[in-house]
């Protein structure tokens, strides 16, 4: 059996290991336009801050290709897929810039698309725009190294966005002594991850570090000027910064699949079933590029996070090798640490009027459960995430939670929330 994996991120590397564990003789080929370092993306903030060097990021060891018997096509990227011929066409990374159009045709029996996603860029207004776009994003090791090099000259920074990536960058820069301002379009931080009460705790943690958080900013205009400064205009006010960072979401990297017959979801991700199969025979997808059935929402969703990418890679590998696979189901699963406090969110963030909601709060602690027809559909934990993994699987499997089960999950003695007690939330606050 010949397996071809496109992309060496979390999903791709997870699939490589799982395939080799199930098939000791099959041929595995990995197409990767970057150095296949097999690093964990959350550790990139340690690179930005100078706390870790490149070699310390490896999660599989430098000898993993030889150890697993994998042929790595380093510096190549997918350009075209021909499912009828079972051929993947690749070109050298950066071929457009160099004007070279060498092509490599890889035949496959099973193909895994794990090309991930690219950061959504902020368009600069044409005032004095230079070729080097100084609105930075963070998706790759190359991005992290470029930001680290630039930060030596930075005193003031503006961060566009209020999601997990924006919060982590704000914390990183503030700890490094930079003056940081966050411009958030919505009325709270982490609007897709936390209820407003939990978000206020996170905002308070950042403000204790000296971060200025501005909510409800609406449209923000960014202008590049020749002196190396960047002008940001928001709500009639003008501010200048040495460094502008954008965390405005991601776009699945599926442009190369145009005309291939692989069905894409409205959001641009590759539509897959519960075994990560696409609409084309022998072609699978996993990770940030895949639009996977959500166990809670009942619709396809791009679950862009490390944990789901790893799990999807394993599910896809099992189906590729054995022809069948099983999955407990996927749902959004975001875990981060802000200023030393863990934050976790899974399932639904907002509850419907008919849902049952119970929450408990304390000093820098907040926990919230959402139940629908007796089933756990949403969990949010701030300050204490013990048992988060168990809750995630109970949620993904649609387990029923009946009193006093839910109250036991939130008891102060178990959660560290002091003397707080579980309470129901009035419908008007949901």
C-alpha cells in the first residue's frame, strides 16, 4: 500500500505514526513545504519570547523519518490532485517567485490532505505601503522567528483581534515589557470560546499585566508609513505603533484543490465524514483543512485546534489502513493558559432559552455547564481545568448528565472555587 500525506503539521504527523503502527510494510511519503520539524504550534510563543530554541521544539526527534521509514519530500507543495488517476502533482515551494515549474507526480493508494490553514491577512491601506507587510501573523516557525527578530526594536504594539491567539500574543509582549493595546471588534474577549463572565476574568488577568483592552472597536484601518511606523485608525482616533499583529482567524488551505472534484464546505474546508473520508475515493482529510461533523452542533465545522487535529489524523489513518474507523465525535476543544491560569472551552458557548445552565464562580475561577435534554453540550472552565478531558468525552459521546451528577462536577471541594455554590442562570442571561 502506498500512502501519501500532504502536510506535516499535527494531523499529518499523527497520521504518519498511526499508519506505521498499523502497516509495517506500506510505503509512506510526506509532502511538506516547510522543514518537517514536527513541532507543536502552541510552543511558538516560547520562540517569540526567546525562551526556547528551534531544536527544543521537536516532538518526534530528528531521526523520525528513518525510524518510521518515511520518505519526506521537503520543500515541495501540492499543486494539483487527479483523483481519477490517483496522482498528486507537486511543485517546489516558492516556484512562482523563482519562475521554476518542476513537477513531481506522486501515485497513491490512499491520500491524506492535511495542508492546514493560513492566517487571514489584514489589508493595508495604500498610504506608503512597502513590500514588507509589517502587519504580522503567527502560523509557522518562520513567522515566529521573524517576529522575534523584530521585537528587539519594538516598544509599542497593537493587536487586532480578541481570540486565543491574540490573548497569548498580548501576554507574551506584555511580559517582555512592551506597551500593548488590543483592539477587539466584539464586546468581549474570546467571544467564540467563553461566556462574558469568564471572558471578564481573562480580561482582568491581561489588564493586570498592563495590557490595554478596547472592546467594540468595529472597523479598524491600518496604514503603512515609510519610517517603519504603522498607523492604526479606530473610531476616529489615530495611534501609531512599532508592531502590529493580526489574529483575525484562518482560511483552510484548499486553493490547490480547485477542479479536483473534492467537495468543499461553504467555509472553504474539505467536507469529510466521521472517518475523515472526502467525496473522492481513497482521499481523506484531517486537521484545520477538514470540515468535520460536529458531535454537538449536528453540522460540519472546522475544528482548528491541536487536539482535534491529532485525533482526526489517527482516525483517518485507521480508515486508510483498515478500511474502517471509529471516532467518539469531534467538537470545538480550546485549551490555553493565560497569565498562569488555565482556560478550557468545549461544545456550545451560548445556550438556548430551553437549555439547562449551571455555573459556579469565585476569585479568578469560573465554571459553566450547558445541558440540553439532559445531555452535556457545553463546558467552560477558567482557573481550574481538572477533569476537562473526561468532560470532553462525555460531551462528544452525548452522555446524559442528571442531578446530582452535574453538581458534583462543580462542587467547590473538587473545583477549588472557594465557597461558591452551583447556581442556575436565568434565561435572560444565557
